[in-house]
C-alpha cells in the first residue's frame, strides 16, 4: 500500500488546492504513481487532480458514504500507487454542521488513519502562527497532525521567523514555506474554479503550463523528501477489513449511455464503479459533439455540469436532443441530475437574455439566477417507483445550483431533507425518467445501482420491456 496523507487547510482560500495540484504534479514528475482523492462532494477539484496526477480522482465523504464503503473506495484506488494524496474540504474541522465532525476533513483523516499536512496562510503573521498551529494541533487529540506548510510567505526573513516561532512553541514540524506568487492562479467563475474539461478544451497547453508552474512553486517551497520520509505506509485502520466487491459476472451486461463532456462532467467516479459492479457496461458519449446515442443503449445517465455555458451548442445539436427525447419517451430508464435534468427540460434561460431549446423530455424550463439557489447535503427519498427502486427508496447526496425550475412539473421525483430538518420536493418522475437537482452518491445505498442496472437490463432496445 502507498504512503498517504491528507492535505488540509485552516480555511477555504488558504491555498490547499494550489498546493495539492502542485504536489500531485511534482510527485508525478519524480516518476511516482500518485493517486488523488477529494474530501467532500466537490466535482471540480477532482477533475483538476486527474490532469495533474494522470489518474482519476475519487471523492471521499464521511456523510454521504458509509464508513465501510469509504474504506473500500480508498483501498481499491490507492492499491498499487506510490503515494495517495487526499485534498481536504473547507477548514480542517468544518463539516455538515457546527456541533459535530460529520463531513469534515478531520473526520475523514481519522477514519482512514491518515496523517494531516496543514496549510495555513502566513500573510501578516509570524509568531502568531504558533498560536494558530497549537490550536489546530490540540483541538482534536484523535487526529494526527503530521506537519505544517505556510503559504504566501513574504521572503527569507519571514520564513525564518515562522520557523523560529513554531519550533520554540512545540508545534508540529514545518515542511515548507511557499512564497507568495499571485501570478500562478487558477481561473474561477460563478460556481468555483473553471473545470479541467473547459480548461483543456480552451487552452490545454495553458492548463499544463499552470500545473507545471504550481509544481515548480511547490518544489521551491516544500521539502518533499522530508515529507515523504515522515509518512508511514497506509494500512486499513484496526478492526476494518475493506474488501472490494467483484463485478457481477454471468448475466448479460446492461448497456448504459453516460453523458460526459465539458457540459456534463460532474459525476462521482464511485457511482460509475458501483454501476459497473452491478453489471453495467458504460458507454460514454457527448451531447455536444455526437448526433446519436451509443448503439443499443438500454439506459441513460445524464450527470451534472455546466449546460448553461454550452447552451447554444447543446441547443444547436438538434439530432442529439431528438435522440434523447425519443429514448425518454420510449420508457427506457433515465437518470438525470442537476445539469442533466436541466438538459431534459423544454428550455434553458441563461440569465443573459438567451433562451435555448433543450430536449423537451420533461415540462418546464431552468432559469439561471445571479444568486445561488441551493447548497448543502441532502437526504433524499423517492416519491414514486422507478429505476431507483420502489417509492420510499433513500439515498444521500447534495445539492448545488444557481438555476431554478419554472413551470408545471410532472410528479416530483424526490423529497429532500436538509441538515436543519427542512424538506422540499425536487425534480420530476415520468415513465422511466427520474431527474432533479439532487446529486446522489450511490455508496449511501448501493441497491440503487443494482436496481438501475436491473431496470436497464430488462429494457429491450427499441422500447419493449
């Protein structure tokens, strides 16, 4: 098993994503096999991880995934790597709420039994950094804080003062001082960083240059050999024995078409793994570039993404819109979430004066707003029987979108409960279609993967079940 660590931050915006990407690329340049992971429900960072490391990144979330499923995911993908790097989410101890650790990076590190490298923003402080480090290192005695990395360090004297203050006050070791470098910045927009898919499509060489610059920055400021030497080889925590289940064999595999391009790039790699284990043959296609669905598709999965940024192109591809609409009308199993759900509606209003025809498989339209419409973990329950299983099927996930639904919907697909106990209906269910803004993580209920694959397998190409 690999050497492994969690790279966490004191707060959002302290530089942990830049440091993670630079470290992944720097380790890869040294000839090491690097396996990235991302704490929490984020979709954008894993895409950038994959480009930096050369391997797909996988989400790990202590609220959405049961402990055993989380350990299975980590063990499955970390096996064979030289180094596994888990990027944290928000601040080290921030999670689903203010009173417990659920969903936090600290909780994840303890479940995996991994040491933490804590990144902090050193701008404007020297000896005060010792007080900060002491607070983080003592807050949770069950957490192992392996060391520190200071970001936005002003120069050699600043670095020297930080080192003196931390050493004099018994703080965890300082593995590096990363110089302030505002020239190396990742582009962002309304929902966060620009996705790896967009960056590659627009300027693949520019993305590679940025990642290499981040690796140079990390090499300059971080003592990578000392950090690696301080990391133990990962072993499953005592009392846990994660076993990776084998894919189903024997039965014919269900052919599931999965949308994947720069408009539809928000999906959990673990969902794909669970579908494959349940007996799916995954056939990737592009609603932007392709004119037809994959041949003999028996099911359709439309994940989230940024359809609003590609609305003109999606609308112009009338052949694909007609193919998707026909498949939905045939009664075939369809799972559409967030951006995929928006694509199935009659129209997408981009909030800038453009109204773009979509697939019209479901009534209504999505309208982009200037302010965020929803954000947070959700516990979902299906309201009608369908490809997810019987009515009342439960699954965990999250919601994050700026658009809102307008229109007269069919029967709602889900009821969503938030962390404060509030409930709201979401999405639509019609025939074999289940869709909504909710992003489901199938590890919270693997029976859904089995039910969806079984529904697809039972569906006969051409519309007869």
